[in-house]
């Protein structure tokens, strides 16, 4: 792609220096530009698609990690409640009273 563009560009410069550019040569240059733009469009689409795929994978990994962490905390909380049910009830009552007072003041 770059080599064709460079060779075509040099050809255009040579013609400009000689002062002669025909309609056929201009059409040829336009054809080369169209090809270059098509390649650029395809490259941009490929790069965008790849970046989107990588972003999706990163989000998926983060979600899985967060899910595993939440499961560990949930399991630890359940174990704690099973081991000390009265402490858990007292703690829940205390938190409820504090939140009730905070929200009632509004």
C-alpha cells in the first residue's frame, strides 16, 4: 500500500515538474487515491473492531473478578452470621437504629 502510493506520488511530482498532466494520468491518480482510501477504511474498521473486542474482554474480566469478590464477601458474611448469630442480630439492630435516626432527621 505505501509503496504504491509512494511510487504514484513520485510519478505525479515528475509530471508536475515537466508541466504536463493529462486527464488519463489524473484519472489514474484518482484511482490510486480511491484504493488508498479503501485500504485506510479497511484498516480503520479492523483496528476499531479489535479495540472494541479488547474493551469487551476487559469489561468481562473485571465483571468476573467483581463477581468472585462479591461471592467471597457474601460467603464470609454468612459464615460470620452462622458462627455468631446474636452478635449479628445486635449489629443489624444497631445499624438499623443509626440509619433510622439519620433518615428521620431529613
